[in-house]
C-alpha cells in the first residue's frame, strides 16, 4: 500500500492523520468531488474520509468510489450509524494513535492479499509470450537523431533542471512515450520524488514519494538493469511502477550507485518497447547519471564554499591565507577592515603586499611547517596592535599546502587600557598627595604656632623648653615622613659595617622610651636576647629604621593601651642549612584585617591609607638590601614580623 487519499476540509484532522501516514504518499481532497477527480487520475490504494465530512452521504461516496477505483479501500472516521457498513474499516472520532495504526495495518494486509490474488489470476489467464521477432538495428537517420539529442543534453552544463528537461525531451523524441518521469532522491536520501516529468497529473507530482530502501528503487539498485512491467514478479515493485503510469523503469547508475530513476509509459502508438530501445535507453541513462552525479557534487562543493565564505565574512577575526606560490589566497572582510586593504587589490598578489611583519610570519610558517602560538605584535604601518597566530595547512603530502594567519585588532583595547592606567595613576597620585599633606599638616601647624609666639615669649624659660620639646618632636615626624617616602623609591647609600643586632635593638628601645620614635600612644617593649653577640653586616642606622617601622606599625594597630610588642633575637638554621640571625617582633595586642594584610607589602596600596601603614613595605626594601628577608606571621592571638639576616663571617 503506497498511496492514501484524505477527504476532509479539517486542517487539524489532516495534521493528526499525517503523523501516522509519514510512510505513504498522501493526497488531499477538500470534498467528494475533488476526491473523485483525483481517483480518476491516480491509482489510490486507501481513502480515509471523515464520516460527517463534506456533503455527508458516505454510502453514496463509497459507491461512486468503487466505480472509479474498485481496488481502493476506505476508512471512515466516525460515520453515521446507518452508514457504518459502507466503509471497509471504521475508527471513532476521538481516535488515538494506536487505533489509527491498527486500522492502517488491517487495510494494508487486506490490500496485499487482494494484490496477490489479482497477480495470480492475471498469470493464469495470460497466454504464453510469443517468440520475439528479429530486431532490426538502428538506421543511420535514427542514430544521428539520437546523437544530436544527447549532444544537446550534455551541453546543459551544471544546470540540473535544464539537464533533466533536455534529457526527457530527447527521450520523448527518441521512443515517443505517452508519459515520462525522472525521480531523484530528496536531500535526506530517504525518498525519491519526481523532479521532472511529461504528462503526469500535478497531484501525483506534488504528493508521490517512493522509499529509497524498498520497492522499485531497491529493485533497480540491486538488479542494476531496466525493469519492465511484464517481467516483474514482485507485486510491490509492479505497484510503484504502475502508480507512476509507466511500463519501463530505467536505473541511472553512476559508480554503482542509483542516482535517479527514469520511468516511461506506453509508446504513443501502443505496443511495447523492444530490447534494442530498452538497451539504448539504459546506455544513455548511464551517461546522464554521471552528469547528474557531477552536478550534485558541484552543487555540494558550491554550497560548502559559500558556507565557508559566509563564515569567513562574518568572523570577528581577520583571516589571511597563502599557497605554496606565496600568493594571497584569502583576505576576509574583517581583515580588510583592520588592515585597511581592499581584497581585490591583494588577492593573487605576492605576500609582500601585506603589512610587515604579517608576510614574514606567514612565510616562516609555510617554510618551517610549525604553527605560531598567539602573540602580540605592533604593525609598523599605523601602529596597530594585533594578536596573531599562524598555522600550516597540510594535505596528503609532508610539506604544507599553504599557511593561514588569524589575527584580532587589539588597538582599541590597548588604548582603553592605557587610558584606564593613566586614570588610575592620576587617582593614585591624588590620594598619595592628599595623604602626604595630611601627614605633614599637623606638625607644620604646631611649628607655625610656636614661630608666631617666639618673639613675644622668647624670654620665658618654660616656653622655650616647651617649644624645644614640641617643635623637635614634630620636626622628627616630618623627617620620618620624608624618610619613608624616600625609602619607597631607593634605600640610598648604605654603609655596611659589622654590628651586633643587640646593639641596634638597644638603640631602638632607648629611642622609643625617650619618645623619639613615638607613635602617639605608649608602647611597652619586652626584649629577649641571647648571651652571645649576633653580628651582622649592615648599615646600623638603616636597620634601626627598618625595625622602628615594624614596631610603629604594630603599636599603631593595637586598639589597647599600652601597646605590647616583644622582640626576640636568636640564631637558627635556614632552609639551606646556614645559620642566620633572626629577629622576631610579636604583638598580642595588634589586630589587622586579613584583606589588609594581603596587600601589606604593596606600597602603592598602603600609601593611600596611612604613611604608618607603608612602614612594613619600606622595612622589607631595606632588609632585602641587606640580603635578608622579612615575613609576616599571623595566628589567632598574635601578629608578628620575622626578620632573617645573614650572619657576618
């Protein structure tokens, strides 16, 4: 069972039925009149009609259907009670998929049995074939006509529709059939559809489809020879051939593959096609099959090329390719925009037409066969920044067929990053200047106040004593500010001399106790020392400054008073086995947020908060200048700085 006719104006019902009829050639009629017209033109196997459909009268419709197509079966959908027996099969109005499929199976089985019975009867009634008479060869005029017609066919080039039409015209002039059809596989290769025809009804052309794996197509593909209706024993193959209103089917084979089927009907003057005509059609069809296959391959290559060109045209990256001849083969739209080059002036030219160093990079990849990973370059022309990568293109040969260069324009990103960096630097400078101004403002205010009063109260000894203490303290604060700022830039000239670390610690403790290194709050120092001297070769004054900055930082970040800082000195082996002098500054009162500790040794970040906070960064710079190391330690209850210095020999 191959063909099904749906008789209903209901679009939704047709859609429901269509899902179960995907394997059939489905024809559609809006009413009974249209259905009978279709039945007169096309051999329909099954008619599915809506019982309450157009015009009602199911019994009358079936009666007229049997007159036009006696072998057609009918399935009625929800017929009237008095018309249930008119149809071969009945399904309810609210049918499900299983009910419909069951009715279709029963109809297909009944149709198969009826076909087999008809075939047996026809074989029993048909007389034995008469011996064929000797066939006369083609005369010269006929042969010349054949060659002329097919010369025109092969002049169609790569226009498939023109080739098929000219082929059918040539067949029509050669053997004069009543009807002809050329069937080609659909894009999915699952069905054969009519692509060109002569004399077939439009309904058949639009709706007919033959399976590519069964029936006539399978017979032609496996047998590889023409199929004549009188020679066929397979009822399904015969059914498909007669459905196309043909008596002979010619396979169009190329490289053993069925690329098309030619079906021709009875000759105009009746009778049959003799063996000579069939063999000639088969030979000519083989040449046309090769042409069809070549056109299909050409179309496939053209579509793939257009697809690749669209990809290249819409890529956000520039693409350039060269061949073995060192000439530019591809320059996509984005490459034109970035390089400001026109493709028509570059394609086919030597790679030296490309801006330097793009041509050199392509040449290097083509010569060496090695890909170049992503790298940033700046073109000499217009100073554009590009991110470039190159790849060799290989075929079956060991040497590259060409090379491809893919690049992106980084110029805008570079400019944006530069503008952002300048803005950040300006913002940082503003913060640093504001911090410096804030640090030196208070000392300068007190100094300025005393300078205004000195003339009036110079003879007052208490004033002079207070003046000396306050102004001296504030001047030292100013000196410390500038020393820290200078320490961020350079450690200055260092005078290395051997010195006992205990001596430096003693000087630091004395200065803090006298208030010379005060931080604005009292600091209680505890020193644990060893009995043996711990000699290091450093600049004592700069080392004391480094230690002082660490103590000041711990004291400044102690929320309680007095701030407690303990200092211990000892010698311990380092990771390399050498004994180094270690100085540990520990505070159980200091508390610093973890995120702040992560940027503690970044002076650019810390200077924005406080010049006291920048002290550890300056200390680290000085200690590393002595060949030592400064590390931060934090536990749950204490914060510590560990200084390691190389022991003097």
